[in-house]
C-alpha cells in the first residue's frame, strides 16, 4: 500500500534534501509538498487529504508549524 507523506516546507533546498533522503526508502510512497501550512490544513480538515507522515517546518509564513499542529489536533 502506498504511503502518503506530507511535506510542509518553504525552503526549496530543504524540500530537495528531504526528497533525496526519501528516495532511499524502500516501499512505495506519494509526496504532497506545500510551501505554507494553510492549504494543506484546509485539505486535511475537509478530509480531502489523508497522510501517514507529516514533515513540518516550524518557521513558516502566515501560519507557523505550531499553529498548524494545534489546529490539526482539533480534527476528530
């Protein structure tokens, strides 16, 4: 079964580094990459995105990683 991995990171070099590390993993996965936390939070809250792992930058524009996690934890 394909794992769903969410990357929320605003630095392109960091995204590329994470992707290169993940390429070494065995198994099948799909990456969902966002440069801010607002859009993926909306998708998660509406049930439009289901993920197995979230890799989250804490220093993000508009909504930081801590704020994202607080809102995400409100999901039943």
